[in-house]
């Protein structure tokens, strides 16, 4: 057993001497590890600073906080659907990048056929939403989507919707910039 310990110590001494005679162009393994740790520390500190400064949005909202968020009147869909209130939950739909909107649709609302330039997904948070695809608002082409239902609004595909006596709350996600183009205008 003593022989093997002597061998380990001898090997350690040889490695130590080799490390001591390495030139300045060849840092030791220990130096490389220390440099790596320092570089990673600066990288991690940069990420933490981005989060603290708000460059990486962190959003946690209770139902009460959502109710108090301001409604957005600047979005194209807000102007085309009377009575619908739009809350931007995350991101900016007018800029490049992901966004999430909450639509609060009152009872007895008809949403005319429209398209968007971005792919969207949506979830019915509460109420019942009647949703269909096509360029004409045709009730027999809608599907009754109760709370927790999911639907898509593919880019460029006309779609429409409606609520009855209950109204609906819908969360919509997409990647901006987005837009809204009315396909079918209701005749007066």
C-alpha cells in the first residue's frame, strides 16, 4: 500500500514541476478553469442585470391585477369590434416578437370575418365563444367553444366569431407585428 501512495506522490510532483515550467503562452489547466469560472460569472451577472433592469420581462398578475390593467385602444382589433376591450398581457403586438392579448367580449357581439398576418392561438378563459372559419359570418359554420377550449387563427385565413347572452374572455397569443384586415363588412 505504501508503494502505491509513493507512486501517487511521485506522479503529483512530476505534474507540479511540469506545470511550473510551462511557458506564458500555455496556461495550466488550473488557470484555464479559473478563467472559465470568471468568464461564466460575468456572463451570469449580465443575465441577472438584464432581468433586474427589465430587459427580460417577468409578469405575474392575479385576476384582480388583470382587471385593473389599462385597456389598449391602439390595437387594430379594438377599433373594429365595438364593445370589445383588449388588454396587452405580455409583449407588444405592434413590434417584432411574441405577445399575449386578453379580449373581453361582451354578450351579443358579432365579430366580422377578418384575417391577420401572423399565426395565432387562442384559449377561451371564460364564457362561450362561437368561432368559425370563412369569409362570411355563417352561424352554421361556427363551433360552440366553452371555457378552456382552444382554437387557432392561421395567418391569412379568414375567421369570425360571436357571443350570445354570456359573453366571453379569450387569451390570444401570436408573434408580432400583427394586423387585422376585415374580410366581410356587415350590410346596413
